[in-house]
C-alpha cells in the first residue's frame, strides 16, 4: 500500500471533498430528492401522500430497513416516462461530479417500476441516456447494475432478467437489493448463474442487517465479486480472513448504516476496524436523498466521527477504483490522479 504524507486534521475536509473517487453502491431511486419527486408528480398528474416537501422530509425517520423501503417505494410511483428516469439520473450525476466522483456504478431495479405498469425499456433507456451524456458533458463514467428484489421470488427475478436481456450492452452487472432479513442469497442461485452466463458482473447486498452467513452464501452460492455493505463480516474472523485473502471488496455506506440503526452512532461504526483488518472497504451513499448525504458527506462525517486520517482517505479512494468494473488502464489513470492530488495537496 502506498504511504502518503500526513495531512493535518483541519485540512482533511478539503482533501476529502477533492478526492477523486468511484461510487459503487448507490440506488438511483434513492437519489430522488423531494423537490424533484414533487416536480415529476406534477408533470405526470399524480398526487403524493404528503402535503409538501417539508412533510415528506419529516417522514425520513426510519427504525429499520423495511420502514425506509415503505417510504422509498411510495416515492418511486412518480417515475413514469423515459424522461423521468433520465432527469433523476442526471440530477444524481451532477451531484456526483461536484463531489469529484469520476466513475459510478449505479444500482437500479425494474421490478418496482414494472409493478407500476412502466416497461423495462423505458427504465433502462432513460437511465442509460443520462450515463452516456455524463461522459461527454460531465467527464464522469457511469454504468448500470440491475438489482433483483430479494423479497420477491427467484421466478420474478428471472422474468426481470429476461425483460432486460435486449439491453445487455447497457448493463455492467446484476445485484441483489431490498429486505435482507429472511431472504438469504441462496434463494437466487440459479438466476445469478444465468446472469454470469450472459457475461454480467455479480454483486449482492449481504451482511447489512443480515448475519455473516449471508456473506458466505453470497460468495459461495451466488459467486459474487463484491459484497454490498458487509459490515457484519467482522463478527466472523474466518470470514474476515477469507475476504482479506481473496481481496473481496465491501461497499460500505456509513450514513445509511446510521439512519437504519445498524450502528447507534457514527462513532461506533466499524469502517476504521475494517481497514485495520485489511478489508477492501469503500465509502458510498446508498440512498442519499433519504439518508442525509451524498458521498462527500459520508466521507466527511465518518472521518470526523472516527478520527480517520489522510492515509485512510487514500486507501478508501484507491480501493474504490480497484473494486470497480472498469478496465485496468482506466483504473491506473484514476490511481494516478489520486496520487497526484496527494503529492500536490497543500
């Protein structure tokens, strides 16, 4: 690991803001800000079960993952047209670029939207068009990862994959999202095997609220290359040893973990311990409109709470590039940008 020059604590917030980074765990529907939600509802002649933006924001108090998902799914009902999906994605990409995200791998699902009568083509075409425009207009690369909803059946996941198959050239991979408890990864073994045959990369949420056993089965049954969340891994030393040995990345979302009561305070988050153990942890925003911050907020608040250093900042940003699904030459170019920032940072 590169050793970088120490940077005083009072300069860290500026460093973290300017850090070139990849974001690998962000649900695009979870970036739908209340103001845009109301604008899309008005555009589509729909009403929301909240009087105004302030009333909606008051609902963003969650005791667990399921309470969040209930509010989140209500918000997705305003997304009806290809332009709606484009506008939502573009708003996120502008925020990401402002946070010095240079590459992002965006989670989305189609099952929520097809359940509202919106077809898969509408969803994927809107998202993808924004990703294409981001490269030329914002200088940010973006890819799409189709998540299956784990509270639904594997048969429904197969249906979602089949509907998305005409768009394989627009997809990086598949993932697994929604309610974790009671829905172990092995429920989706066959559909992940099919996605792998199609040449898609594989990731899955595991070990957020679920036990370390879910991380084992995501690796062994689903054969994933990356674990989303994974904060429960530290409860299992044998699992930690494996994750370190195989250099399996973990896409950690600190403010999400705080908001969903995975940790009672940010000061009790285990991100520092994960890095200390040699895990390939990264920092991400998950559902930033709901959880109190985009990627730079996750960095700055977590670093302040845990007393992390410039060395940790370098490691986390470097891990984000290594964990991404971009080619080796692009990874090296981003690593060079990262090294240059540290060399020139005053």
